[in-house]
C-alpha cells in the first residue's frame, strides 16, 4: 500500500529530474523568500507598535522566533530525509541530509545569537542556562556533529549514510535532551523567565511575525534547492547527463564570449 | 510608521545596538551561506569539467600509444 | 544445470569513478569465475558486491534466480567470503581464531590441531597470530575452507604469499569443492594451474 | 546462545591480551578526579558540592576514551567485513561487544568508587547513591560510546570526532545522575532520578544495539 501511495513521487527521486526541478524552482523561491523576508522584517521593524514592556528591543522577535522555529523544522526535515534515505535506499533523500544540515546549523546559530542579543537588554546578561537556550545549543552541536561526520570519510557515499544514521539518533534524543534540560532548569533556578504570553500578542505584531516565519521557511526551501543541486552533481558526476549538461553550458558561455 | 523620524528609527528606543546587531548578523550569515553555496556549486561544476578534461587527455594519450 | 549465481547489467561506481558497467555472467554448479585485471580495475569491488557487502549502482545479482536484496539472510548462509584482509585478529591464536569462526558459522571443527598441522602450522597453534609470518597468517585464514559446507566461495587473492606446494594443495581442494557442486569466484595475480572442468574468465579493464 | 558465549569469550580473551585498553581509562579517571582538587583548591565543603558533576564528567571522558579503539582492530583486519557478510553473527557480536565494554570500563569504576568517596570526602549515604547511579549510568555510557565508535569506525579521523557526536547525547545522563547525587547530598528524595536513569538504560538497551549494527554495516558497505 505504501508503495503505491507514493508511486507518483518516483520521477522526482530520479536525480536528473530533481536537478532540473530544483533549478526551475530556485529563482521563484528565492524571489519570494527575499520579498516575504523584507516585507515581514521591515513591517516588524518600522511599522509595528513598540511593546509596552520591552520597548523596541522586542523587534528582535522577527528574526529570533522564525530562525528558532525553522532550526528545529530543518532538523526534522533532515531526519525525515535521512529516514527515507536509509529505509528505502533513496539516494536523493540521503543527499538532501547533507544539503539541509549547514542551513539548519546557520539558522540555529542565528537563533542563539539573536537570543543572546535580546537577553542582554531584557535579562541583563548575554546568556542564561535556560532550558530553551540549552536545548538550542545542543541542537547546534548535533548539526555540527552531522556535518563533521559526513565529511570524515574518504568515501563520500559512506559518510552520508553514517551521518543520516546520526541524524536519526539525534531526533530520537532531542525530546529526551529537552525534557532533561527542562527538569534540570526548574531544579536549578525555577522558571523565572517569561517571554510572551502567547494569546495576548496584538495582530499588528502577529502579522509581521507570521510573514517573517514564512520568509524563513521560503529561504530554507530556496537554499535547500541550491545545495541539493550541488549534491546531485557531486554524486552523479560520472553520469552522461551531467557531462552533457556541463558541456552544453560551456558551449553557451563560449558563444556569449564570441 | 511606529517612529516619528529616521533618527528615532535608527535609535530603536535606545536598543539600537542589540536590534541592529541581531539583524545585521542574521543577514550577514544568510548572505554568507548563500554566497558559499553558490560558490560551492560553481566549484563543483569546474571540478567535474576538469575531471572530464583529464579523462580526455588520458584517452588521447592511449590513442597515440596504439 | 541450474544457475547458482548470476549478474545482470551490473555496474559499480567508487569514488566517482565508474569501475565497470553492464557486467553480465552466469555461474552454474561446478564452475569457477576467475576475475583478472590491473590494480584498481575493480576486482575487489566486484567481489564485495557479490558478497552482498555493497549495493550495485545499477543492475542486480541473482542467487538461484532471485535478486540478492530479496533474500540476504538465505544468501549469507550459503556464502563463504574471504576478503582482501585476512579476517583473523592478530592478538588471538590460530586456535582462538578458528573457534571464533566456527562458532559464528555454526560449523563444527572436529580436530583443529590436525587441520592446522596439515596446513604446515604444527606447533604454531597457540601463539598469537601477529607472531606468524604473512604466509602463515594466510594459511590460518584459509583453514576455514576445510571445514565449511557453504556452496558459494568468494575469495580475494587466496594465493597471496603462499608457496607453490600449498597453492597446489589449495587448488586440489577447489576441485573437490567444485565436484561437490559448489561454485568459486576468485581473483588472482597468479594464473591458475589445475585442470578446472569449467573455468570462466572475466577480464576487468582499468577505466577512466 | 552458544554463538554469543563464544563471542563474549573472544572479547574477554582480547581484553586479557590488551590490558592497556581497560586499565588506562581507569587510571585516567582517577587522574582527572585528582586534578580537580589541585585546580580549584582542597576545601572539603567545595569538593563535596561539586563532587557529583565531577565524578560523572570524569566517567564520561574515560568511558568515551576507552571506546575509541573498540572496533578499529576488527575493522582493519577484516573481521567486521566477515561478520557483515555472514549477517547472522553480527547482532550477537554487537551485544557481546557492549557487554564486555561495560564489564571492562563500567564495573571497574564501580569497584574504585570507595576510593573516589575518600578522595572527594563523600559520606556513606552519598557513596551508596554514587554506586547506584554508576550501576545504572555506566551501561548507558557504554552503549552510547559503542555507538559513537561504530559510527566513526571507518572514518579517517576518529577520536575527537567520536566525542563531538556523542557528547551531546550524554547530556540527559549527566543531568540525572549528578542530580540524584546532589539530591542525596541534601537529604532530598532521589528515587525519581534513579527511575529516570533506569528508563534511559532500558530505552538505550532496546535501540542502541540495532543502531550499532546498522552503523557497522554502513561503515563496511
């Protein structure tokens, strides 16, 4: 049943088709991502009202929350790709793991950095050992582990499989880590930090936030397309279609120069 | 517009350092990742072309030996 | 005669290099597949594919007419693979290595001293293998060929660092195995000297 | 079962021959523990307070270090290749490896724990809790370390990479093990933490051997 349900996806598992699909999607995704990001961020920076408690510092939320959400979103999609890649031996899914990992790592770094820059004026310190912050830090380590492991093998195809397995192990562990850190945190300092009481956020603040979240998602998709194309080229370079593609590309640039 | 003037906007109610530091770093990191991925893509293409040329040379050499 | 092992349009890629493409062969009971080729031509990679250690880039391997990936356990039970590395731990003695191997494959070894002695290892049975010479280590690793009932043998360079006398003995043993309906896939730099009833040769070319 | 016994026997023979593999981590553990008082001062009150975290970080590092060479020889000499090709022996091999790794690194830590108690000035009650957390926690340490060793088996650069990928996974263990000891030191109930540790152990016991088997296959394939 599972086989037939996803049969329509089969052509996209063919590297050549996927390469061209990503190439076609890339410009649209990129333009959309830049547009939504700028819209959300400029709206949030300049047009939303200031928070009555936090003043204008709260505007960091328009990058902090989206990057934090999608740092985890990227990890889940990476782990799903890893699972598909390993269980059904679909190679493009394995390559997607390597395409997503650096993007996720950068998103996590952004979330951590903006969190610190927000924490300094609000809590008076760059870093607190808060449960969420600690979990996010561990997430960054997991990303770095996946990236490091995938690069540690002389045979790239092997490294990518092992890194996929680590990504799956990580996703099993993330909830446990989060739960442990939360327990540890309440033991040590109590849940003193309150951010936003969620329902009370005003629509004039909420809309730009939602748009920014969408913008980060689109950027994630665009960057994944770009990086997946590189991965496909690396692992398919012995195939005739790659050679033909690059030959025709070289020809066209030559013609332009003439 | 939530601000009365540009100077007020840049000042961010006294939180300029933190807000602009965050936004600046974020955009720098994103642009960096984009640039890095683009460059990587180009490098891979060049490497594959170089490899194809290498194979071509080997083949030519083998032809001339025959 | 039934075909035991077959390859259909097999291709293999290592490190972005196509080692071989569209490789076909069929191996029936009593036949030897003798794979030749330069270093780096993909002999070992082909053997690892046939041993089920790696997956082919394209094509498939058939065991008794069914693809390998559909019946890995069944195939593994019928297979004896000796790879490029000897598979013996140098810190353990010859006896301990043999005991490990017989436990792993559920094959009883009646008299290990007699077997090791017949391979010219008398008196060396209970010293750690790192103290043995390369040829002696090779013999320990090949000893398992004398107490196995697996029909499919895949051997990577079995004659390396063996003397003429032992090679002759090994080839004699190969003949017995083939007569009993087994198949052998092997690579070797040396040429085979015994009179094999059915010898299939496969030459892999070094490709760019 | 016969096969498993033979595999365990083989591991024990190897451990007997390569004593440095399990003696060095033990010495390392004691050495790290004795460095801390030298670094931060010998006040008994302070040592007692940081003892839980200290013991567990030292245990982490020593178990991690001992796991690094776990599969290297078997990989280099083609034993793992044999096991992967033979299929049915691989899982028994993995469980035998894990058991023997725990026997050679976890159990010695428990055995030297009275010495730790003396060095760090722990009382009777704290020592008891330390032993229980070590008994529950070191198997998890072994499981995760073996997983790290299996993942990086064929990697060009082993040791530090293994630490990088596995240390984040140790965090829950570190938190609850040292949490239990802290609670005991302040006369609070600590059975909850021990129950969580037991849960970690059972969970890891169920999943890690499968992941290790998969990792070994990938490293050979």
